[in-house]
C-alpha cells in the first residue's frame, strides 16, 4: 500500500497545538480558542493555577460540562504539574 505523503502532511494541523506566550502563560492556539469561546480572561491570570481556578469556576456553573473545555482544563493542569512540581 502506498501513501501520499504530501497529502497526509498537508492535512495535518500544526497550528492548533502551537504554543503562544500570553503574558506569563504559555497556551496552545486550541486552548486559547476554547477559552475565548467561554469568555475566560486568561490575560489577567499570572500563572496556570489562577487560570485553572477561572476554568473550574466556569465548569462548576455549567449544567452540562463541555468535553472540550474539560480537556483544556486537564491539559493545563498537567502542564502546571510538570512545570511547577519539584522533582
């Protein structure tokens, strides 16, 4: 079986998972898009823990939790753990 490598590469989304500096935070373009959709002001957060608090506040007010917002929360939580836990 042969694969069209050019087609596969052109279909890949490299932009969504690219990191962007936002103040003191490093967020992916996908995370920024989801946070913007829920009007979570990440620019006022000085660190990932503050951002997680803002996200959890929005999630706790939702009747049905959006899976995408929960995935963003999990991703940021994991990043915060690895960046800020003494090893």
